[in-house]
C-alpha cells in the first residue's frame, strides 16, 4: 500500500514566546496559516523491520528526520506489525521557519493513519504530533488557519483568510531554533519583562485588518544577529505587500500581496532567493498513489 500526501508549509502570522518552563521548554501562542508551497511525501507500507526515509535533498541523519521519528512513534502507538519506506520530494526550504520538517512528519502521520487497519482517533494522533514539535499538530490537522497555544497541541480552528499571493524571501543564512530561543532568553534577562499582547484579531475577515497586528517575538532578536532581516521585511513592504514579517524562528521573511509579485524585482530588492506561492484555502488529504520515482 502507498499514499501520497502533500506536506504544506505554514506561516506564523503572530508568534508570542511565553516564559521558559521548569522543563526547559517554552510555551507559545501563535496564529498559523497554511500556504500552497508543499513537499510531496509518499508513504509506503513495507515488510516488518524495514525503516527507511529517502529525501531529495540532504537534511541530515535519517534517524533524526522528523518523518522517521513520526513513523516510529505511530507504529509504536498502534502496535501495527509493519515497516515503512518514505520518499520525500523537498520544495520547502529547510531551516527557514516554514515548518518543512514538521510538515513531512505530519504528512507521515496522516498517511500511515489512512492505511492503518485500525484508524487512530484524532486526539491520539494529535498527542503523537505534539511530541514531535510545536508545528506538527497544526500541520497534521484539517485546519487551514488556527490559533494555537502551549506546545501547539491546543488549537482553535479559524476560518481561512481570502486567498492571496505570497512572496517568501529566503536569506543566505539559517537560524537554528535552539539559538533563536537562547538569544530570546538572553535578551529578556537583560531587559524588563516583555509586554503581554492580547490577541483579538482572529475575528478579522481580511488581511488588511490583520496587518497592524502581525508580530513575532523572534524577529527583533534575530535582527540583532542579522541586520538584514529588518531590511528584507521593509523591502517587502515597500514593494507593495499588504503585510510582511518573519515566520517561525527565522530566517524566512514573507509578504502577502493582492496581485502576483515580481519575483526578479523582489530578489534584487531583498538580495535573497524568492519563492512565490499562495495562501491555502483547503487542506490536502492523503491520496492513494502508485509507487512514484520522486527521488
């Protein structure tokens, strides 16, 4: 058996990092929105004992790949006596705050659940997803837009905003998530307690009303390390973006546009590689697929 799942990237339209817990983890408060840029993940059922993840680009050791960890966690939870062979065609840039690895893990969970002899309840699937990372529950859910708390496991699904064009400016540098949290903690120790922002804007119906509320606690601390971030965000705004910001812990910056942006013009303005895509208005479900030579 085999299924093909599109693993969509996400944007953080709001991201507040709360106090560090005794466990060392931080809770977050964020608004996710799915975009059309996606990896293709083919999940194949294989003979017992087979555990394989093949990716079109080098993303590190196989056993550390989130898709691999997701598959192992799913089989452990279900006690399904089978193996897996997962093929990933990467389109989402790695390490840019777009949730590419998390999307692949979420697609793996959805794909395996679609083929499992006993369907796993959604609540249990979300519990496995939250153990893999704060982005995975949203990307494993049916939501296109959602408000999420904690480690991503608490979610309120929201009506998606109208479809818009998206420009993703991808700087030549990457930001490790652990470094981003360390810089944020160090910054807060050196200053007063950060202001707590009250979230109201999930009731807003369009991107223009949302624009004044877009924020990301990581953006200023990443900009302290890489001044280019603020310059990139400003260049996106100047080019006509309805709103612009940084997603996740960086370093990818995004702009939302009413009309298709000029990719070449943006690359000159931002000095970055630019990917043009769209916001999503739907959620891609797993589909049966023949074995495809994606890699």
